C-alpha cells in the first residue's frame, strides 16, 4: 500500500523518511457511482459520510458506504478522500442554538405590518428556527392579539418580536416595550436604532439577576440589527451608566438589575445587515461582516464578557451559496427576509407573492420611504410589475421642486390626480385630516399654515396606502403596490428555477429554509473535499487532484 517515500532533511542534520500511505476503499463495486447524477446524489445526502474513490482506469467516483455483506463482491479501489456527514444543524455557532433552544442557526427577520406574521413565526419555531414577529407599523392592540396567538400555539418554544426604534413617536417604542415586558417576551429583534434609548435598556435590564457564583443570569435577550460599526459598538458594550442611573431613579429597574446590566453587553447577538429589502444602507456583506466581527473581538478582549456577542449575517441571502459564504465568513447565524415575504405564511397577499416569484436580481430599486419622506430616506422595493418606485420618486421630485401643492403646474397636478391619487389633491387632504385627527392631530395643526408640510402629508397618504394595498392585494391598485424587497429574491428565483419551489404556491418558509441550509451543508462537504486536495468541478464530472 505504500506508494510514496520522501526524505526530509531536518535542520539538525538528521534525515527523516516519510511514507505517504494511499488508503483503500473496500466494498461492493455496484454501490459506486461514476456518473454526475449519482455523484451529486451521494454528496447531497449530507447526513451520510461518503468516499471518493479512483478506479484502475483513473476514473473518479463516489460510494456512500464502506464494506459489503457479501464477501464474493468485495472489490478494493484507491480511496482518495472520506467526506464526513455534515448536517444543516451543524452550521453556525452552537451557542446560538443553545441560547435560544433552536435546532438551526437560521432566523427570519421581522417584516413590518405583520408581513412577518404569526403564522410565519409559528411555522418557523415549530421547525426549530427563530422567527421575529413584524410588529412595526401595527397598532399595539393588534400586536397583543398576535402575540397571544403565537404564545398559545407555541407554548415554551422560542420566538422573537421586533422592537423598532421610533424617533418621531417615542411613545410607540415605550408602549411596545411595556407590552413586551408584560407579555413575557424574552427575545426582541431590535432594529432601526440610531442610539440606545431608555426603552431598549429597560427591556435588557429587566429581570437580570445573579446566580450563586455571581454569574449574571439574562432573562431578556436582544438581537440587534445594524449596518454601521458605530451602532454595533453601542450594542456590544454594557448599557451606559447615565441611562441605567436614570432608570433606577425613575423606579423602572432595580439597583441590582442595573448592577447586572453593567457586566453584560447590551445585545446577545448582532445581525449585520447588508443589501436587504426595505430600509437598507445597501452595504456589502463581504466588507461589513468581517469588520463587525473584528470589532466584536476587540471589545470582547477589552470587556472579557463571560459569553461573547455573536455576529449574524443578513441581506442578500437567498441561495445555499450565499448562506454557505456567510457561515464561512464567520457568521454565527443567518437571517433572511425578502424570500420569506414570498412564502405562503407571510402576511402579504397572493398577487404580491406572484410578483415576487417573477423578479430578477436587478428588478429592485430604492424609493422614498413613507415614514421619513421629507428627510429623503429611501427603502428598497420591487420595480418589476409595480410602478410604485418610479411614482414615489416622482412625488419626491415634486416635493423638492415646489413649496406647496398650489405651485405644482396644472398639467402635472392633473396627471397626479388621474394616475396616482385617483382623486383630487384637495379630497386627499381631507382624508389626511380625518386620519390624523384620530391618530395624531398635531400633524394637521403643524401642516395647516405650512403648504410644504401639507404637500408632504398628502404625498405620504399615497406612500402609506401603497404598502397596505400590496398586503391586502387591492384590486385595481396593482401598479401601485409598494413591495419591500432586496436582490436576494431574484437570486432565490434563479436558484429555484425548474424545481417545485419555482411556483410561488409551493413556497413554505420552513421548507425554503431547510432547502437553503441543506444546500449550504452540501457545499460545506464539497469545500471539505477541496481542503483534502480534491477539487470537483460544478458539473460533478471533472476533477483536479492536487
Ligand atoms: C417586506 C419586508 C419588511 C421588513 N420589515 C422590517 C421591519 O419591520 N423591521 C426590521 O427590523 N426589519 C424589517 N425588514 C428586514 C428583514 O427583517 C431582514 O433583516 C432583511 O429582509 C434581510 O435581508 P433580505 O431582504 O436581503 O433577505 C423587512 C424586510 C422585508 C423584505
């Protein structure tokens, strides 16, 4: 069996003799596959180890077992490599699974207005994954109702709820925090934060205690979603003293809770979000993720927390390759968004699911956001099958060009009223007055003597309703659907072409996740082959042996 002998001269003058032993595979040759289809099948069966062999003619094949029950069939061949089983449940940091009681390091990110629905959360949790309920933009009574439904269906199984920062309506964030504490929500996905607020700090500190060894026991977990280092840093450090002191003085947390909070980071996990659907800075994951991991390492060595903050990846993940790449870059877990909106459980509508199933990677664009329209903030939406992006941009251009609706040229105004608003701008303003008088009358007061602000409220009427039309599948408004979506959707559509998942009616979120993770585990096995000097071409036919 010995076929190579090498002499190695050491610096001390002694010559060592090394022997490279080429191993053998023993078994029934009928179980060997030498064709691309068979090789792919064996390698894809990720729960079973397999063997790469070379026959006497130099042909490379694969077997999923060693040995045979029938000694008369015993064949031996050169064994090039053993590929161990590698399960999707082995991807990512095991601490993530342990902390949240999960089977897989996979999370579906929140999707506002209940697009990240109770149904989606329940399905994912039952499948051993984490899912965040899309509470943003919903009235609290509805959020409470949905939380009740989730808790009833899941019992002790884990799930998260989105705690979204609300700079313009602080009460929304405060009341959401009250509700989450009252309902015993122990995992929040904190997003859109520009700085730490008393509310997120109160949530984190509430219920902290110390065990007999003085170790801090965490009750409320925070998974913070960020796309900038400055913000990540705030969540990777303990809560700031002034905020903790203020909360103690107000009686919102105890002194003991504040003391515990000084010993742990604000977040257990940081999701690094790259080019995603909805609000996004469109950063590159390959640049941002390593930078945030390095920042974590630096802060961990400074603070020496008992458990380091884990770093997950989001944005653009819609294929096994991208998910595999995120794990290879060091992501502790992965988060998807766009692809879940396209699934049957999402709170969106069938017409939207159909549109989503037809988009390509380039069929997305940045369009003005309803919530921060005047500030010029944009979010990523679908541009194929909907004119929303272009129409919303037109509104923003008009907003920039004129000081009020009276200044809009007659022809332009007529066109807006005919195509976008399907009503006169004066009537839309009346709708705004009715709407805000119930919800936030101050908005109307501030707009009455300010024609530009008035114009913004009228334009935001369109921006706000366009996502409601999409979610309800409003007939006649298809061209105005505002569908938040990133390039991950197009990548997913390309990858699923020709499979059962090509049809939107077959897309179920947990199944999608299982396919993505199993595909990533398969790629991991191919990568492990490469590490043993065997490179297989993507056709599963051609090989290079180092
Ligand atoms: C329809 C939609 C709505 C979203 N709404 C929210 C939200 O309310 N809160 C939030 O934290 N993230 C929201 N996101 C972001 C997702 O949670 C997730 O981080 C992101 O979609 C991941 O990137 P991907 O779209 O490339 O998969 C939303 C994304 C989509 C597609």
